[in-house]
C-alpha cells in the first residue's frame, strides 16, 4: 500500500498514516495480555495526566490505546460473544505467514474463521478472531493483491453486462463508482 499515495485531491488533509486505534475494554490487564501475547504489541508509556485506567501498546508502526470501562456491556445490548463474521467491523494486520498464525491460534485454543480472497490469480488468506472484548481482528497476506487506482480501471457501463465485452481489471463496485463519477462529470460539463 505504501507505493500508492492518494493525496492529490483538492482540499485533502495533510495526513501521514494511521497512528493508533482506541478500544474500550472491560479489563486493561486481559486486553494487554491478548495484544502482547497474540499479536506481539509491547506496552509503552502513556501520559500521566490521564485520570482513567488504560494502557498504550505499540508495534509495527501502529499504536493500540486501551481504555478501561468495566460497564462496557451497558453500551452493547449483546452480552454474549457474537459469531466471528468477516463482514463485521474489524482491525486488519498484514502478516507474512498465515500458517504460523493458524498454528499459534490453535495452540492457544482460540476460535477463528478463515477466508480466501482470489482476484485474477492472486490469493489472499485471511484469519479472523476476537479479542477479549469481542473486537474482531484480521490477519492476512493482503499484499498479494495489487493496489490498482480506480482511475486505471477500464470502465464498463452496466449495459455492457448484456453485451459481450473485454474483461475489466476491476469488479462490480469499482465499475459502479466509475459510472457514477462519469455521470457527475457529464452533468458538470453541460
């Protein structure tokens, strides 16, 4: 992803990268152990001015900020763990060895779900599991699918699905976005 920078939009903010993800947790201790032992994050110093229990962890250029809220269930009507669903909100980390991840999760007795994404001969293996508070984590080898800007996708209007045409490098959603952009450009030009 580093090879593609999309910062040429007018009015774009001067963002650099993802700094951290903050998560509410029932127990800072349990969550710290999970992020240390399962994902390899290390605790780092957090500002002493905070007047609430929490912890900061860091690795891989990303921070995880844990904020303890023992009554977290008051905010969520579902108290029992949700099924592991790859289409649910999640944090995703790139990894180099999905097989090692699977062996480690099995050794730890953790429940997980796997998925395989294929695109033009490229395959991405995904592993999904929950942290102690039910937040979903994904580990994948997502670098296997190249990042292709929508501007380089060949545009096929939806009508062409009824007509034989050349194969597109992009999928349905990308074509729908390009069609919408084309229609907006037509509206502007008239």
